[in-house]
C-alpha cells in the first residue's frame, strides 16, 4: 500500500502553551486506508488533522501528503493544496447559512477555478448519491443535522480530494443519524477514498476504520494493526468518489 500521508517527528507548540499540543508524532497513512485517531479532549487529535490539512504549521518535523511537503508550502501554495488535495468534514458542519445547499457544495470548486458546468455536474452527482438532491435549493437552517452533514460531505468531495479528514463527524447528530453518516463514510472508503477520522467514540472507530491510533498528551500511545480482510462488505449505493 502506497503511503499517502506521512508525519515525521512532528511537534506543535502554541504560543504560551505549557506543553506541546502534538509531541514528536510519527505516523503514516496508506492510500485507501481508513484510520481513526482517538483520544481524550485536549490530547491533540484535532491539531493532527489541522497539521495534515496545512491549517496549522508544525513547530518541528515534516508533514507530507502525496508529493507535497505541506509544512514547507507558502501561504498561497498551502491554500491551493487544501482546495485540491484535502476535504474536511466538521462536527458542526460549517455550512454558510446565507447560501443554498447547491451553492455551499459548489464553493470549493469555484475557489479552485473549476469550470462552472463541470462543477455543477459534479455537485449534482454528489447530492444525488448522498440522497440530498431534493434539498439542493434549501438553506442550511431548513435542514436536519443529518442532512447538513450530507451536504458537508458533498462539499468536502467536490474537488475529488486525495484525503478526507473528518473531525467528530457524528458528534452533533443523534445515534441513528450518526449510523447513517458512518455508513456513508464506509461507502466512501470502499470506493477507494482515503479517510482520517477523529473521534472519541470507540464504537465508531471500531466500525468505520482499518486502524485505530490512540493519542495521549500529544503522543502516539497505540497503533492497532489493520483488521484482517479489511472492512465488512457494504451494499452498493453508487460510487461516491
């Protein structure tokens, strides 16, 4: 399995912080893997995602995604990297309330300079596959939590990112809706999408990831071996790439 994401002895200190948020972390994620990062609040889980996405720069060490040395990119280059190589899903969706579902999904493609016709076709396909196309003209305030997260997933996938980063993606929805979101993540990974998932929920991690990396005090405390045979089979729901 080719390595897609690699962190080498990465440390992140914030100004005034008594201890590093991330402390000498080395880990690798293969292309097509689904990896869960688990740990208590304040352990450094979300900081790791931000470092992979180029939203934070490490104090020391190297962050690579594909052929990019992310920590060495200029501000302009790292913004371009995020638009083209990384999709992000957040606990509280981060949709723009004054834009429709369709416009929320289209925004990253527009920022990346994708032709309007191609972007709209891609957005329509994603919304249909994620079973939210009937709400494309609605505004986020009119959607349920599960519908908002489906829109957020479509937005994250619009530019066909190399890696999908999910920060507590089921944390703001009820358990039944969380199961639906988890099933969608399974479908994505089964279709080949590399996934790095931050969660404090061991059940979610066990069900939806090949590996579980435990983080404590900013350090890797454990890293399970991939499950033999990979993930359980998923009923086909259409390609989500």
